[in-house]
C-alpha cells in the first residue's frame, strides 16, 4: 500500500480488525520510510453484480454512482463521510445475487436515507420517483410526518 505522505510502497500493518459491521477490514499501517501512520479499508468488490435499468439495459454495478447520488441528496446537510459509507455498505449488503434492478438499489438507498436524514430522503426520492409537482412532495413529506 502506498504511503499517502511519501508514496513509498514499504509499510507494515500494525493492527487489523473487522469494520463496517463485518463488511470490511480496517488496517492501521506505518510507512517504514517516513514513519507516517495511516488507515486503509479492505472490502469485497461487488463489481461483478449486473444492474438492470428501468429500460431493460444492463450495466455493471458501480459503488461510485450510489456515492454520488447520496452525496447530492445530502448536499449541505450535516452528514459525515462515515455516515455515507455506512449507508452505502448497508445498500451493498442488501444486494443479493448476481443481478439487481436499479429500482431495488434505489429502494435500499431510500430506506437507509430515511433512517439517517429525512431531508436527504425527500431529495433522493424526488429524483428517483420523478416528482412532477408540489403535491407529490407534500404527499411524501406527509408520509414522513405520520411515521
């Protein structure tokens, strides 16, 4: 692993432990050249999953797309990078099998956002569900208030 400070490949692992509810391994490392300590995460690559889009097209699963969509929904909200990673990890853990619909991914994201931040949930839902007017926003907000 390259040191983020001096870019040397020469490091040693000081500590390893399970992270993100078993979905990753957290490793604490020390660069043997400059002594800088840093943390890395190792996780299973879910890129072998195929996403089936609404129009029937198929494409490879990309974690970065979920990250971008969640970050947009969380814009100017007090949601940390760690919370976003936790949401994404939960979504990825909810994907079963080699194929998943984009609708299923969106539903998993909305469920996690609903638990984390209701405003971010509404923002994401408005794009995913393609709200056409204010009444659809109000309906979604009313649904949240009732719960």
